[in-house]
């Protein structure tokens, strides 16, 4: 236990130290889970079918991005580990407070997991459209007008990106069952 933790004089000091330690643990666990997910996706990206028009293979770009994401996650974990050494154990309720404070991040992560599961089944277009609408709703688009704008943005991004990749870059995104 460090001097700063041992001599926390007020409840504000204790709350600050709890928040610091909870934040460190949250970042470590969250980034470890993301690193595992990205590593899994890295392995799966090697199975993407290639065509003769893609000299490096369909999985090259996704693998590059996923490898960088894993490296970033490991760097964040390494940055947070020293904080654990400088702080003491958490008081009761600190974990619950941290989870409530980061509920939007967990909501978006849950939606991303659903997107990842849906893409092979329904294809990129139909999986990304509800994902984008749900993310915008989660992040604050609640009125009728905002939801219409969110749906138009989601439509442009999901179908527009699919069209851009298919017709300009000649890279087929997953089409799912309805191809």
C-alpha cells in the first residue's frame, strides 16, 4: 500500500483513489477482452475468401487493422498496471459506480458483438443498418426527427459503404443468406 493510499484523510480522497483504481481495473479488463476478441477476429480474417483480383488477399487489410488494435490494447494494459501498485483495494460500491459510469461503452460493445454475430448470417448491409441506428439511439438520438436522421445516416453508411467497396474497390463485403 502506498503512502498516498494509506494516508487518505477524507472521503473525497478515498473516492478519488477508488475511482483511480476502478478505472485502472476497468481499462485492464476491457482492453484484455478487446485484445482477445481482436486476436480471434485476426485468426478468422485469414479464412476470408480471396479472388484473383486481390493480390494480397481479402484478409490482409483486416488483419493489419486488428493487429494494430491488439497492440494498442496491450499498450493500454501496460500503462494501467502501475496504477494498481499505487492504490489499495476498492471500497464497496466502487465497481458498481464504475460500471454505471461506463454503461454507454458497454452498450456499444454489446451492439458490436451482435453486429459481429449477425454479419455472417444476414450480410454487412442488413447487419450494419440496425447496428448504426441502435448506436445512435443509445448515444442520444431519441426524438422522431433525430431517429429519422439516424436512420438516413445508417442507410447511407451501411448500403453506401457496401456499394463503395463492391463497385469502386471491387471488394465484396459479406452478403449473408440473402446475398
